[in-house]
C-alpha cells in the first residue's frame, strides 16, 4: 500500500468517526473506539471464509450430539484458527 492510498484510507476512517462519534465521544477518545473495532473487523475477515463450516459444526453439536457446551477442538478445526465465532452476526455490513 503506497502512502497516498494509506492517507486516503486514514482520512476515510476519521471522517466516519467524525460523522458517527461526534457528540458521543470526545474527539481525543475516538481511538478508544476505532482501534478495537478495526481489530475486531480484521479478525472477522479472517473468519469469514469458513464461517459456514463453523456454523454447520455448531448446528451438528447442538442437534446431533445434543451438547450443552461446544467442543472447542472441532470448532477450531472448522475455522482453521485457534479462535472462532459462533454468532450469526458479523461486522461485514
């Protein structure tokens, strides 16, 4: 990513912050909201590709195996990472 693209992206993010966070947070505290949301979205992007496989595994464990607590190993295998998201919600939209 070159400097011009990077600067445009940074300006875009801060313009969203100004539009959405104005009067909710003090301007100097935007980073307390923006940074965690950026990190969460990046993790969400990693999990997006195999989201359906994780959800299928959750359904299998609930309905077929009748588990009350999820088997972490199977869900980690389904996600391809040591973490996974079992929520139907994403940060995509």
